C-alpha cells in the first residue's frame, strides 16, 4: 500500500513537472510571436514614413496634363520617364532637359538644346528610389510614367514579366504617379 502511494505521488510530481514545462514553452512561444509582431510593426512604420517622404518629394511635380500626351503612339516620342519591364530588371528611360542652355539658344554639337536621353537598368527593389531621384525637368507631362513589357522578351519569361509589371504599377501607384500602360509591340 505504501509503494502504491509513493508511485502515485511520483506520477503526480512528474505530471506537474510536465505541465509546468509545457506552460513555460508556451510562454516563450507567445513572447516570440509578440517580439516578431513588434518588429514587423516597426518595419511597417519605417516603410510608411519612407513612402510619405517619397510622396512629398514627388509632390513638387505637377499632376499630369493628359492633353500633352494623349496623341503619342510611339515610345520614342514619349518625353516623360518610360519603364520597360524585363524578367529580372527594369529599364528606365529618361529624357533630361538641359537646365543650362547654350549661349546660342538653339544648341550646338557639344550641347544640344534638345533633351538628353538616359537609360538606367534597375533592380525592381530600386524603382521607387530611382523615380524619386529624377529631377522635375524629366516630367514634361506631369506626374505620369509609361510602363511596358520589354519587347522581344523570351516567351517563357512572360509570367515573371507580368508579375514585375504588376509590382511596378503598385509601387508607382503608392508614390502617387499615374501609369500609362503601353501594349507590347
């Protein structure tokens, strides 16, 4: 009888020990989840603050004037930033107006009066920073950008390119930029 009682007490002690250990592990799991949630909240606030700063930077560019670009049908005639989307990169074409015109007024061989075209290859993650860094003179039609799938892209990359187009459009919309999506030619 005494041995049965001792076994019962030992079993109850083990059961109590298991219960306490399980509760402690559950507390640790809850603390871990709470820490991850706090970190995610801080990251979201930092991202929102950065996005607000980027929007403020872009607010110096006027809203788009559709009458300036409605009749443009060729990408080469587009004067605002033009984003060509590939499977792994974005090609950003920008026409920069010379803010220091030549003394002649019409330009020279070394310093043309026309805009200078620059093409930048970007990682998708760098799109917002690149757009914000563009000078106001790159936005002749106002805050509107042309977006198109890269011509001649490999057909097997089509799904990835389309996802990149959607991602770019989301980023640009978040910045308050109007998108003029061009069909693939």
